[in-house]
């Protein structure tokens, strides 16, 4: 399982990095392809960070078939 690298700096911005790829632009949420999330260890997902699941992502476009969001709120608890 891959680990999420989550860094919160002093200015309040955060980075959400999986396998060297950063998925957060605003430090409060991330748009992550489903294929990437399938390989992520659930315990490494930070609390109270909004994640939107997409089908695929490139420099040109983000493809979302059915909008899906989740946020980890507890040890094994998520709001979907």
C-alpha cells in the first residue's frame, strides 16, 4: 500500500502527495484519481481533508463521471 505524504506548513497550506505526485492546489482539498486511491493505505489519509474522486486526471483535464467526495473524520470513519 502507498502512503499519503501530508505536510501542513506554517502558512496553513498543505500538500497531499501520493507516489511523488501532488494532488492538492489549495491545501484544503484534493482531486485524486480512483486508481491512485485504490493503492493508498487508508490510515495515511489525513483527517478533515476533502477528497474528490475522479476517473482520470492530466494537465489538460480532470474527468469525473459521478461526483464523489469524502472526508476522514475518525480512525475508521469517513463522511461520503
